[in-house]
């Protein structure tokens, strides 16, 4: 997978701005209004402790993590809070250097602090992930929906993607590190974009149905034709005996 580094010239400014906003929220008394706000502040305390985001963290079992890969770089992000939208809950993930990724049922719906950002994403007719007792991945049936997205920098608004989702066999070339690809149900999404210059490579999603409810545990998604990322829901191993996990990302 190719792509730019998560770090960009404006990341420092975005990080400082985000930090100020979080503390402003705290001092205004909003932080205590909901569990989501409290989780956001807890995540902020982890983010600004000065550790390198590329290092293997000492995981804190009280937090959820997302293993993100861009090219050869692996980053562990922490779940800050969940934003409730009409389409469903949006998970808001933070890196140790302040970048933000938003996922809705595994679908990328926004980023902040990357070299290219999806500032706003809207869907029309997006299908739900099939339940375990529905058509198998070998059927080849497809589902269609529409996505509108706004990109920065460059003020590119209202890019329209006509997307077709189809089941596929488990791929061999993934960045999965914690799950066997054959244990998941796989789907590919191909799109035709307007303007065509904004077209994206195909996306892939690995779905677990172990709990009885479909859950995206792995995906490969591109923000531009040459900026692709993978996301894996990450469950850290229990710390070794005599060693407690410390707070960190």
C-alpha cells in the first residue's frame, strides 16, 4: 500500500488547536456533561504526553485501539469518543501526534491533520453489512450506493462516488496482524467518481460475525489515488506477569 506519511506541515498547528479546544471545553464545564466528552478528555491526556506515535505503545486495557498502517509505517490510534449521527455511531480515533480518523461502521467519514483530509462525507442508500445468515461471500451479488465527499487542501467539494460493493474471497496480501484473513467475510468496493480525476482505488473490508452482529475489523481505504491506509481493530495482548500496562498510545 502506498501513501503519504500521516505527518504534514500543518499537523503541529492542528494539534495545538485541537489541544486548546479540548481544554476550552473542559474549562467551560462541557466536559462533564456526557461520557463521550469525558472519554475525549481522557484520550487527550494520552495524546499529549510526548511519546512517538510510531513506537510500540504500552497499551492501557481501559482504552480501545486501532492499528493503522500507511505504507511501511504502523501507528496505534486510541478511541477518543463516539459521535452519534443519524446513520449510526461514528468512532473518533486519535494518534499520538494529533491526527484524527472518523469511522462509521468501518467506513471512513472524516479525517483531520493528514496531508489530504476528508472534511465531510455524506451517503445515499448505503447498505448495511450482511448478517451471518444472509447470502454468502461466494454469491457474487453486488450492492450500490452513493457517497459525496469534500477534500482539503484545495477546496474540492461535492466529489461524487458511485460505489458498488461485492463479496470477494479472502485476499492474500493484507496488512492484517491480529486475525487470520480466512476467519472473516470479505467485501470489495469499487467506485466511479465525478470528476474522474478524483477516482480512488478499490477498498476492501474484512467483516467478523463472531458476535452475531457484523463488525468491520479490518479495512483498506484510500483518500486519494496514491494515499491509502489500512485500519484494524486492535486487541492488545495481556501484559506479562509482574508488568502492568501503562497509559499510552
